[in-house]
């Protein structure tokens, strides 16, 4: 799972300089966050049946994770994934810094447990 999350992160870094790739950047950011959260929860022997519960558990049990952010990115990604709603540059910029920060924090927490 870590290797797959790293592929998402590497793809984000490769695509960032290119304009007009906001849908895939958003999706890759979400996928990386989701996978890293799953890995972290494995250490607690927790498996969530849906993403909302996964992020709720993460935010409740680990300090410094913002539920509002995770809920915003989850619902926006679901709109894209299930209803064809596109992501604008503003949508991407709104989450890009925080997503990068949380990806880094999740990785730190995971490697502390390894």
C-alpha cells in the first residue's frame, strides 16, 4: 500500500507543473491520503468499510488532522468520481497545500510505527 501511495505522490509531483490536470491531481491526492490513512489504521487493527468512517477514525484518534478538510476533499472527490463534476484550478489550489502536508504527516506517523 505504501508503494502504491508513493506512486500517486510521484505522479502528483510530475503533473503539478502541467496546466489543466486538476481532476487527476485532485484524485491522486485523495487516493494517496486514503491509502496512507488505511496503512496507519492497520497498526491499530482497524479496517473501515467506507472512507468517511476511515477519516473520522483518523481525525478522532490522531491529533492534528482536520475533519473539515478530509470531509471536503472526500465529498468533492465523490462528486467527480460518481457524478462527473469537474475540478477547477481553484478547487485544486484550495486543497493542494493541506493535502501535501497531511500526506507528509501520515507518512511520518506510519514510519514511526514501523
